[in-house]
């Protein structure tokens, strides 16, 4: 079900297991100034989901916000052949079969420049995650930079998340840390994001943060 987060901003949670971990998968949907829809990190497409989205507006932009969030994209390409598909820098090297129309970088395209700030996180080229700030709601949208998963998970998932250093807390996983090749560049990107005005974080995997989000994000990356 699409759940409102703020005016013109929704989330949808779906199951997802990766490397034995039940991570879940959150899709974020924003309605832009022209009343079209912006889809961040889509879950599996179904006609039922398509009908729910159509009630909010036409799907115009679908985003793969880093180079590893590719699980469900094929269905969206098929369902929305006239939409713009925006991929993280370097995504096509890993999935040349997916024909993106636009690269994602630091500059928001005109279609959503009045709604979002965005920034490409430097220093982690395997990921090249682009983060977004929904300015009206002061909501930062992350993909894999942090997890926040807890004790409601199956036993094996809890064990694997403990090993990965991100069980039952908002944290950067050991797997994510391994992708950071230039800590100074990544730290500079993080400082850029921390300068934005936000108090909520929406995650692709785990519980969102509804308050004090900036301090929590700063603490999660204190190792840099």
C-alpha cells in the first residue's frame, strides 16, 4: 500500500532478501509540480500498483539511485515506455541491457529542480549513490548508505546483519564501507549533504527516521 509521508510524498514497502538477509525494499514516490510522478528505487511492478500510481498522477521519471539497485527495473521499462529512466553514473556497465535515458548527478533536471536537491556521493565508485532532499518536507532519501533493521527479522537475517555491523540500529554496513575507496572524497560529500535542511530520513531498507535525522546520520559515519 502507498503510505503518505508528507504532501505529495509517499512510500511503499515490499519484501526483499539479499545474500540471505531479509532487507525489505522501500520505494519512494513524489508528485512533481506538473503533477507527474517521480519513482525512487522501484519495487516489483504489478498492474495493481500501476493503478494506484495512476490515481496519483502519470509516471514520468523512474530512478535507479545507485549502481546495485537493479532488481525490479525491467518491469518498469516495459510498463512505462515513454517515461524517463534515470540511472546512477556507471550503472550501464553492470546492466547494459537496461537503456537509461538520463544519468544522475549533482544537478537536478528541470522536471524536479524545484522539488529536490540531489548529490552524487563521491569516493564509492562501485555504488555511485545519488541522495535526494525533498525540500518541502525536509526529507532526505537514501538507498544503501545506511540500514535500520531490527529484531522483527528472521533469525538468519539477524545473525547476518550483526556480522555486517548494522543490526537494530541506524548504521552504515560493513559491505558499504568496503565500497568507499576515497574516504576524503566521501567525507566531503557527506558534509555537503549534512549542510542541507532535513529532519527526516527515508531509507530503502529498514525503519525511517522521523526526527533528529541529521545527528543520527552524522553519528553513523563518524568512522570517516
